C-alpha cells in the first residue's frame, strides 16, 4: 500500500511532475579556448571558472563520498552488461527531441540534449565553458564583435563536416517566427538583427558574417562578455540542416547533432536508446549504449533500481531517501546527496496584471511575509531543498549570502496589507493560485499557501488545477495571477535569471516594470569586469526583493543511488550530466 507521505518529492521530482516552465535563456572538451585575445574573453572565462570553483567544491565532496560508498559495496564487481548504462526516464515520452522546439521540455530531455548535441561552446562536468564545435574564439576590445574558429574535425552524426553555414542555419532557425521559440532570444538575441528575424521583420540575422567555411563572426547589440557561455545553451546547439529538413518528425528516428551520442531506438512509452556517435570529434566515450526506461509512475522508479533494471537512480522521492536512511541497508551505502539545486530556485510568481492588488508592492511584500517558506520546505516538501533567501541560488558566481527577501512575519504582513488599504483581507478580490498537476505531491505546497494566506492575512484563495499544456500559454499571455514553478540558470551567469525581470523580457510574467532594474541590466550586460558586474547583479536582486516580485521558496538538492560498477557519475551546477565521463564495468 502506498504511504500517505509517499507523494513528498525532492525538488527535482517536483520539477518533473510540473514539467516546469524554464524561465531564462534555456540551455547548456576540457581545455580552455586557444584564442582569447581580448580582455572581455578573459573576463568571460573567469566567470565560468568562478562557477566551476563553486561546483568543483561540491563535486569533490560528492566524489569522496561516492568513493567511500563504492569501497563499502565492492562485492558488486561487475554489472553483467559492461558498457551499457541504464536509467529511468523521468517523465512521459518526450514531446520532441528537437532542441529548438517551442514546446515545454522535461528535465531528462534537457540533459539528454547535452549528449546528442553540442554548440559552438560546451559545458564540462564543472560547468566551465570549453570548446565545442568552435576550437577557439576571440573578442573585440569592447566585447561587441566575436569571431569563432570551427574545429575542422567536427562532424555531425551523419558524417558531414560542420561549417559556418550550419551555424547560420541553426541560429536563424532558432529565431524563426514560425517556430515561436522565445527562449532562443535569450541565447542568440544579443546578435544584431536576431530580434528582427524573430519578429518577422527580416529574413536573416544581419549581425552574422561568414568569413570562410571554418570561421564565423557575430556583431552584438551591446558588449556581452559572457557571450560564449550563452552559446553552450540548448538553443545554441548546432543542427544538421539535411537531417532537420528530411521530414517533420526527423527527431523520432534520426540525429541532427554533432554530440558524443546519437539516437538508435525509441519504443514509445517503453524505452529510448542512444549509442556513441561514430563521428564524434571529442574525447572517446567509454559507453557502448545508453538506455532510458520510460516509467510513468514515479513510485515505481526505485523498484526498477532495486530489481537491477537500472544502474543509477538520481531523482529520488524524499520518502524514499528517508526509508533508505532508516533501513541502513545496502542502498544506504551508495546513497549520495548532490546539491545541484545551486542553479535552481523554486518560487511563487505574483502577477500584477493578473491580480489588481498585486500592482501595489506593499501587497506583494505582505504576501511574502505571510508565507513561511521554511515551513513549506519542512512540511509539504519534506525537506526537499535549502530555504532560499533570494532569487539567485548559491551556486552561481557572484552570489551574495544573507537574507534578501522579506522575513516571515505575519503580524507585520497584516499591518503592511492595511497600509495598502486592505485592513480586512477577506474583502480583497479572491486570488487564484494556479496548480500545475493534480497529484498530492503538487497539491501539498499550494494548499499550504492557500491556508497560510487565509490564516495570516484573511485572503480568500482559490486553487485552479491545470496541466502544462494550458499553463504555458496562459502564463505567456499574462493570465495567471499566482503560481509556483522553477527558475533555472541555463548558463553560469546571474544574467540568465535576472534578465527575466526586464520590462520587455518575453519571460516577464509578473507585469513588473522598474526603470532602475532595466538600466542596471543594460549596465551589467556591458560590464566586462566580473567583480563590478556581480555588484550590479546584487543591486538588481535587492530591488527585486524590495519590490517582492516573486517569493523565492527553496534552492534544490537531490539524492542519487549509483551502482559501484558505474564510474564517472558527475552532475554539474546546471544539473547536466555528460555521459562522456561515464563508464560501466
């Protein structure tokens, strides 16, 4: 019988059940770029190095623990299927395997993309930006003109060499108005003419210049010292035009990427399998096959691992973690905590266009102060993460510790609401809190919020249960008044998350407009020096918390179970696991 508490999830599991909306420029072999002739490039490298430093500390601790637990379970010397790595697919069948598609993508799809595709640049296991299809790059002194030299050995899975023309095709397709992928603007929108292409005002991106088949130049709207970092994100993955245009659903049977793996099998509702790309130009992979078992019921995923059908299980339910710890059996010896949530923030969005009282920052701050996020983490989320003190999670470079959001204080919250003209919260318009999904795992947090706002402020809150297919469009149209979802950094710079709050950002679902924030974002984008840019980011975050645009709830963590015969299991701060490091003995 299923325990009444079995629905309590780790943060990543919550993300999967919600099929979270990715807010920000979505995305993602270990040498540094050969040509970094401009100071701006040096600064950009320092940005990712800083991110790597934080991630490396976590990775080192995780590696030490993994080594200890592996030694304790050394009796399992062989998998019986060397070279084949198997894990559960966390979610239903993917909607598509096209990285530029506008449909919301699940978490597993995101990290699989990073093994099928590669951009001009790439992220390693420590979230450093490293060469991808481009072997080197350089910037002008003002970081507005960037030149990338392609690796002449880079080939698509089809065997065709990657050229500058493929880069042009990919980036122009990314902002094709027919695809309507606003996320891509966060990656290539810095290039002159990209926004015009997206708005159907131009047929091409004017800021891209092909120097020769192996060299491409980009002119940007403004200095962007971390431009190479952004190009490693999902929307920047370079595509094989011949494959993409071979059929409407090319992604069901073919691979259009130049990554280390390629699709070999897809049994809908059952299994997805990858094999090494024979034309991969990077470090030789150690695996011969990757298999994802599609298991719809999240409570059955641990059973797959315990039955020996999978080699790793790394998005456990919190109750599963509790059971494993209490039983102190063999599983407890290989249980490892990875705080990858350093790049993730679970938050409550407040839309002033969807709820009239939210136009007053005092009302938004009162709501923030009426919600005990520590209690949300402890009770409905069952300790799924670390209580968030602000928008920016601790793993991103430039993070500043300390409480930034308004502290939980029901008495002060009620007084602030009265200052806004609502001495009696029960007389306020009813607030609709949107809940994505109907399971108790999702209902717990929203019901907690509903009760807290009623108890502490007298507000009447109605919970509207919807699904991801309806939620996404409604959010984009500004129709959702309040909701809970996940914001994730898609590249290791705070701009990835903070830019969502710009007045004209396509991801500003809050009806928020602050000229000071807008000007600071522009200033930050053009600031080459990392330390100076981080100071600006801190100023932006402070204003966002003063304005109570969102209520940060938690930064996530997750636990994994990995068999001792699996080595190279590494997850970086962005939640990406490169299979190039994996080995199954």
